[in-house]
């Protein structure tokens, strides 16, 4: 997906918006599936008690995991700019200064 966007040469702000919106959508749509998969996995001796309100924690895991991949696709300067924009956008969404 990012490859197509980069070929169109969008600016860093728009790319950060796509990143943020995509991560939020994926985490909102995927949380229940992940919760169910963990609950049904026989590898757990004790089934973790994952509550519905843990979706924000799941979002943070997804965000951090995806931020680590930026350096594989962008040079250091671009990665730093994108990371700053992405974090700023998440801070605005969650009203964190």
C-alpha cells in the first residue's frame, strides 16, 4: 500500500495521515479477532483475560510495531520527519500534549 502512495509522490503530512488512519482502522477492526485467537490458543496454560476496553492498549502495540518498520522503507531524515508527524497526529487524536 505504501509503495503505491510513494509512487504518486505524496508529501510527508499526507503519508502520516494515511499511516495514522490506517493503523486506527486496522486496530479497531482487528482487536476482536486477535482477542478471540488468543483466547482459543491452546499454547496458553491460562487464558489471558483480555477485556474490551483493552483495545487502546492494542492500538499502542500496533502503532509501536509499525513505527519500527519506517526505517526499513525511508532514509533517516524522512523516517524522523514521518515519525514526528505520526506521533503528533496521534497526540492530537488522543488529546495528549
